[in-house]
């Protein structure tokens, strides 16, 4: 059920996850609820979930890091999120996200 929470997702140009910390690559799509593929765990390093930045500033830091370390161009999207499973000061782990092509931050 939607809890009216939002976050910022950094994706590759073709809407794939970045695979940071050896996470499996997931293909995201517009206009649907993109759900976590693995069983969920509240542990920060175990179980499935979708990680995203809490703020645009945090998303831009990640974008800059990926460009510097991997030379990968990325896109940032403002997303609705599902249930918050875990969070830190800069990141959110959720069970699902929803975004459209109009939600891209340029």
C-alpha cells in the first residue's frame, strides 16, 4: 500500500540498476511498480530490496561517484516508494518504486 513517501533512484541510461556492492543488475520500467526480486530482509546487507537516495543531493553524489569510478552516465528519477524496510541518513531500502519518464531530474 502506498505510504506517500518519495526518494531518488540513480539508474544507468537504459534504466538498469548500477550493481553497486555486487548487487545483481535489475531492469526498471516506467509506469509500473518495480518490485524487489529477492525475499526482503530488514538487515542492511542481507535480503532483497531496492536502495535509493533520500535526497537529490545524495543522488547527485552517487551519480558523480559512478561517473568517476566507472565512467558510466546515469539518470536520476524522483520516485514514489512502497514500504520502507531500512534507512540510513542518506539511503532508503524499500520493497518497490514507481516512476514515469516525466520524473527524470535533468
